[in-house]
C-alpha cells in the first residue's frame, strides 16, 4: 500500500527530493545544492534503496545516476513508472551524452518528464538554478538568482 504523499511544505516552497546515486560524495554535493534550492532531501545509495523509497513515499523530484552498483538507472525509472511517480526526473550521470539522451527517450516512453540531464562532474550552480526554477514552478513562489545562489525571504539566514 502506498504511503500518503510527502511532497514537502508547499506553503513555503520546501519540496521533497530523492537523490539516487551510489557515490556518497556525489549524493552529498547534490543534497547540499538541493538544500540551498529549497528541498528536503532523502538519499538512496542504490537502485534497490531508491526503488523501495519510491514505492513507500512520494517525492516532488528525483535526481538519478544512470549507472549504479546494483543496477541501471533505467531500472529505477521503470519502478518510478510502476509506482505512478508523476514528478520530474533529473539525470546526473558520467555516462555519455548519447546515453543520457537515450535515458530521456526512455523516460518519455514511460510517460515521465526527464527535466534535465547533467554530466558528471556536476555543475552545482546550474543544478541549484534548475532545482530552484522547478521549486518556483511547483510552489508558485518567486525566485531571485544571484551568482548561482538562491535568494529570498526563505533563504535569508
């Protein structure tokens, strides 16, 4: 049985993000960028862990590595489709641009929106901006970008 949605605090623009990557350093970098862009982050270190989280929780967005120790990112995409995941996917992978394009086509064939595809090493400023724009779109909140950082009343600390 699927758990109640946990999309995050949309009143203040905080949305949930699942980061699926088997590299702890990459997960930490992505999680840090997502946190600065206004996301509550859950990390998965494997296909199996990501798939289990997708079956039991709801997420506003998923970042996905295409090559994981225990499987392929497309396995996770298939599980996302089976779990009726409706949010966008951002691929962050060291795979070739052709492989990332193939992942986009596969996501579309499953009825999913592959929002962005970033090569590794990830440009953290570009990722923060992409996530902030998505958050703005989903939550209806204005975002002001300054030197790759997200600014606004929620982020003034």
